[in-house]
C-alpha cells in the first residue's frame, strides 16, 4: 500500500477524502450592534490562617544546604498569591513592572556586600511577585531563607553564624516579623555584617506608621514597642515604591500576555490596580455569594445583586442609592425575605461599601449617594453564571433610567439573553429608535431589529429594516440582504446586495459574492473577490482562494494563501495543506498540518492522518485517530475501523463499525457489511442492507442483490435487479441474464446478454455465444466467437 490519497475498500481499509468543500455562505448573523461582551475573570485564592511550623521545616531553616537557590525558588513558598479559577491553582505569567530595572539594579549592587532592600506598596499591588521575580533575576546563585514568623529569624541567624553563605533573607510583609526577639535593627545589623541581602515588602499604610511615628493600634505597650522597633528598621531603608495603579506601559505589556487571566484584569480592572483586581476580586466575590444566608448579610448582598444586575443589563453606572434600595427587595424576597432575618439598611450599606484590601469593595463610592459596582463581580457573574436570571422589574427600571445610548445596549443585551419578555422588550426599544431613519442610532436600531425579525421568522419585515439600515451605510445589513435573497432563491438579487457590501469592504460579503460567482463559473471575478476578502482577514476567503488556485494548477500560490488562513486558525486550510503534502508523499509535513487541523476538531484530518499511520506501520495510532473521527460521526472513520478489525480477523468488531458507517449512509460500508453478513450466513440481513443501497441506485448493490437472489433460486425477484445492473454496464449481471434466458429457452435474449458481456471482454460469455451460434448452425460466427473467447482468456490474469 502507498500513501497516495485515493479510494479504497474493506480489504484496503485506508481511504483519504478530497480537500474539504468550500464553506457555505454565511447566514444572517445574530450579533447585535451596540452590545458588549464581558471577559472571563479570575478567582484568586490564598491562605490567611495561621501557619504551623513543622519540625522538618525547622530543620531546613537551620541547615543552609536546605535553602533553595533563588533560580530554583518557587513563587508559592515565597508568598505569591495564586490567581485562579475553579480547578486552576497556577501562577499567571509575570508582567514586567516599570520599577523592575531599579529594583534589580539595587539587588545586584548589594549582592556581594549585603544590604537592605525594601519594597513598599498598597495591599495587593503585586509587591511579593515583583520582589520575587527581582530576586530570581538579580541573585540567581544566592540561597533563599524564608522564615514564616518572627520567631524563626533567630534560628536563621544562628545557622548563618555557624556557616556563612551567600544568601537572601526573605521577609514578605516585614511588619509580621518585627519584635525584640525576632527581626529588629540589631538583627538587621547582624545580617548586613554577614553579607546577607535582606529583601522585604511592606504595605504603604504600615510603612507610614513606622516611618512617621504615627499612632499604633490603640494604647497597647506591646504594639508601641513593635512600632519603635519597626521605625528603627525602616529608617535604614531607601524604599522602592510600587504603585497600586498600573502605568499605561505596564497595562500594554499585560494586554500582550497570552494568559487570559492577566489580559482580562488589564482590560477590566477599572479604578483598581491589576494585581488588586486579581487578588481582591475573588475574596469579594466569595463574600457576596455567601452573604444571602441567615448568618450572612442578605440585605447587603441583595443591594450588590441589584447593582450587578443593572451593570449586566447595560445601564451605565454609577447608580443612585435610592435605585439600589428599590430594586434590592426583589433579590431579597427571592432568597427568602424575612426568613433570612435581614440586617438593617444602614448595616447592609455599611457591609456592601466596606473596603477590602485597599479601596476595593462590592459597591464603590462615586459621589453623593451614588455607588458603582466592583467590575470583578459583574465580569465573574457573566463568566460563571451567564444564565442567572434578572427579574423583569430590574429590566423595566433600567429602561426607564437609561438615555438613548444606554437603551441600545440594554436592547442588545435583552435580545442576546432571549426569552419572550426580553425579545419583546428589545423590539419595543429598537422600533421607535429605528424611526429616526438616518441617525446613527436609527441605523443600529434598524439593523438589530432586522436581525431579530429574521431570527423570529419575519423575513419580509427583516428585509425592509435591512434596506433602511443599508441606505444609511450599514454594510452588515447589505450583506444580510444578500443572504435573505439567497435563502429565497433569488441569486441575482443576492449577488447584487453582496456586491454592495463587498465594495464597501465587508469581508463576509466578499466571500459570499466570490462563492456565488464561483458557482456561476465566473472564476476570474470570483478569485478577485476571494483575494479581497482574504486581504481583509476573512479566513475562509483565503482558504477558498487557495482552493481555486490549486484547481487551476497554481499550487505554490495556493499554498501561500492556505498558510495565511491556517496561521489565522482556519482548520480547513490546515487540512488542505496537509492533503497537498500527503498527495505528494511528504508524510512528515502532512502529519504536521493534519495535527494542527485535528487540534481544531477536524475529523477529516484525523482520518487522513490515520491513513498515513497505517502506511508507516503504526496501526495503533491509526485506530486512535479513526476513533476520534468516529466520535464526531465521520462515516469514513467508522468504515476504516471496520476495515482494521476485519484485517485483524475480528469479524464481530468489524461488523459493529461497518454497521455504524452504513447507518450513516456510507455506501462502501454497506458493501463490506453485506459481504461479511452473507459469509456469516446472515443472508436476509445482508440483502436488507443491499436493498437500502439499491434504493440509492448504487450499481454494486443492485448487482450483488440480483446475484444473491439468483443464488437462492429466487429468479423472478432477481430479474429486475439484474436487468438494472446489466443496463448500467455490469458484466456479471449481463452474463447471468444470458444464462437465465438460455435456460428458459429464450435464445434471442440469451445471445443479446451474452454479447453485451462478451463485448465487455468477458471470455466465458464469448465462449457461450460460440456454443449457441454453433448449435444454430452458424459455423463461421461460432468460430469467430470461439477465437475471441480464447483471446480474452489469454488476456485474463492467471490464478495465484
């Protein structure tokens, strides 16, 4: 067997299909202009409880050989908080901060002599991660000692005195380590004299207390002592400040990171820093979701729910306190009302607006009795609870409060959410706005209302609205008019509207116009529009452009366009590149592109790669690939699995897969299944499958059914099938009809069918004709057919 993509059979179980068909025209889409899509947001988890030092940890702290090198140090032991969603405990990629250069230069400057580097910033500003990355980058060969409490500082110093090493003392949240018997100015001096690099972080608020001598936490002598110790320590530092709010440069770097957690935070952090958004968000989310309970803050949670709902609906904040108070009752009642023993409104507002980790809170102050909603709660609700219903009363009040811009977004969100009430609400908003005819709002409203009408089975009204919007310059509307016309069977009108949109630069219209022109045989113009669509970034246009070029023999240029589409994520293009290499026997290149297509779900690529695996002697992987294809319902994959099983002698497994492929309509699977059934004595079942294929005018099945009926002495039933097959050119059926006619005494019909078979080079039929002509006294004719029979018999392949 070779690797050339070609047809096959059950015995040659590899079959590779042609390049995939061109995509069909894009239907009327349901994107509502003016709507917004909320991004996916993270949950952050960290341990706030006490940490108990185990004996093994204590031994590690006393032995410098147990301290990790900085370049092998891991972020979680360093105190970096996880940024996670459910089921994800990973650390997101580090986004470089503007202070990195200064911070790392300071560390390098004290690497050999020892020094004290203090990083100060607001809670959740990213201090731990920034300092951690700086230590790893600037001091990779230093060992890192990271005590977990002030009491562990003394064992560290004892170990260092016994055995000096180049090391970093890591004190994340420095104020947690201060004390007369813990970390103090005396301990700092010991570290510096030993050449230790002390790296510490501290919250801005605590740093200000120690640096300015501000009041401690109440008249507590112990606290005052800690404050004095801390003041002596921090006065020896030239702190590096990490701002809570990220600069535009930092945000731009965050947007370039492939990790969606960082990208989401950079896009949605609002007035908060990115790190604060990542860390505070999950904590506040968790508090809010647990608040609607008897022991929680049900009224406060309901106030937040009202604000989140208004934001999800599309009403821009901030929101009047009176509106939140009015709407929260619906959420409170739904959760249980009085049974929850809700707190007072004053206590509810206090809970909902209390700052967590810096300035973050569920509801954020935005003016006199005005409150904004923490973005994270809205984003996470959209991501995790998209189907969470919003009471109708909230939708109604949002519409009453909204201006014209807000109304468009509310209508779009209502239509996207769906349901009879919300679709009616969206239509009631769009219809009066659409009456503006030429205004920007009117064009958007007419377009979106047209989409709604199209999707609700009102094509005439949809066409009218699209025409109104198209007259105002809406290219989407012009394209959709083309699709509606195509659906109605008016190809000429469809091409006209596609052309209007395509000439305006609408990528999908370029594709649809090119596709229709290709169907009409206008290949030169079709290619031009495919090319324009491809240059506008429409991936299917690039794929079809490549296909046109391939079919006209411009294979190199075709591959360049396939590459453009494949790199943009079009699996059809990746498949076709793989097929190109497969056909040329370049299996390695074919495998690469087939695998890329498979990653995007292409069953065709899996079937073809399975064929390659068989050719290179890897049937196990071939079977796995065919099973992947079969799992998507691909009939050829099922057929190939049946062939594999048959080649391995597992008839039962072969029948199982062939039956599935046959049920999916695969003709060759029906042929193979019927043969296996017939050989297994299941004649009626075999003939039942052949009847199915015969109903589809399949010549092989018609002929086989006639032959099987003949073999079981059902000649009258066999005749119609044999005649259909013979008239379609099937040699054996013609021969059998000759034999039947001869046996019934109809010599004229017998000669007719034998002659048809003999003319198709059947030696046996020629021999039978010779006999019949001799019997009829036509000696010369009989001699001619006899010589013809010997000639044909000599040409036939000898038996193995």
